C-alpha cells in the first residue's frame, strides 16, 4: 500500500511540475479577436459599449482614428487597483476595444490584458479582466504576433540597443503632481502640437494619471493614420494599438518611447521591406517631439 501511495504522490507531483512548466512557457499575444460579423461600425459600437457597461467596465473615452474604425477605452476597479500596486502601472489602467470594418465584415477586438500586464511589468496578471472581457465580448483567438512567454514579455525590447519598458522618455517636469496633471490635462484638451486628449484615468492612492492621446499631424511620421497604414496590414486588424499614452507620475511627465510602444503590439514586424519599421524609421523621435511639444512646461 505504501508503495502504491508513493507512486500516486510521485505522479501527482510530476503532473504539477508539468502543469507549472506549461504555464510558465505559455505563449501570449497582444490582441484578442472577439468576433467577426455583419453590421456597421456604428451599430457594433453601440452593442459593444452596452456589453462592456453591463460587465462592470467604465468607458473613459472613444477615438475614431480613421474611416471604418472606432476604439473604446475602458477601465474598472481591478485595472485601477493593479495599476496602483505596480510601478508606473498607469499604462495598464485601461484596456482598448476596437471596432474595425474589414472587407464586408466588422471585427471586434481588444488588447489582451494578460499580455499587457506582462509587457508593463505589473504585479497582477489581469486574468480576471481577461475573463470579464471574454464573457462580455467573446474570444475567437489571440493574434498580433507569434507570441511571447511571460518572461520574454516582462523583459521585452525589439532588439539590441532599443528601449525597454523602464526606459521611457521624460517629456516634462513640473513643481508638483498637482501642477503637472492640471497643466497636461489643459494642454492636451487644447489640442496642441497635433496631440489631443482622448481620455484621462487617475490611479487611486497614487500621484499618477494616464492620458490617451490622438496624433493628427501634417508630418506623417507624427500621424496615427499614416503609421497604422504602414504597420497594420494583416487581415485581422490591430486597431486597438491606439491611442498612445502620456503618463504623469509624481511631478514628471513620461511616454513610452515608440520603438518600445509600437514593438510590443507589433513584435513580429520586420526591420526592412514593404511593411516594416524602416518605413516609419522617423516615427519614434517624431512622436516623442510631438508629445514633448504638447505637454512641456
């Protein structure tokens, strides 16, 4: 009997190890395709907003970057609490849901909360938020890349010499958080330097606020429409890449450098070719300049 019990316990232990290893090596992708079907972007937007609200999410902003697309930005208590527990967690205080016309159908997709929690190095993995979004909107498949493990995502950068999550641009410094957040809100609301406010979410219990911003500029390298035309070329659209973020944390104003911010959602984008980083080579610095010009003291 003892031998049998030992074998049973050993089998259970090995199974637990195998499950743990499998979870550790699980692959995550930037976006989730919720559904594809007939309709219009306007009709789907109404349906999606209703489903999200019923699921306990708060809509904090909307952004239509170009014809045939709309993006709904949402938050809830779980997102804000995890942001509060994480260093510069404001980037993960929201999720983005996109409604995009593609051929004769309309695609509903959203950012993958678990993937985002890893690339933003957050304390929790937001699996509860992922489950809530799946229940509200559906889940067909993850997409947007070959995928990264949790370890790869938490240490991600596109290639040697390029920025990590903890190497953001410092756009401005103010005398206090209160001054910074008030000034940034006012400047973005005034649509300065081709940068305009889409949403604002304050992280509870911290001197931290995240703003979503739209980029509309005659300089194509600072323009969301041009940038997306170069990098979002697959049949399933990654429209939920937008909008970019500006983070006020303490008395400083930050933005993730575009070589990181773009790459986390398009990690498989080639360096050279028809649709590649080479075609938007000027964008990272151009975006930084646009954001800095919009929020500088």
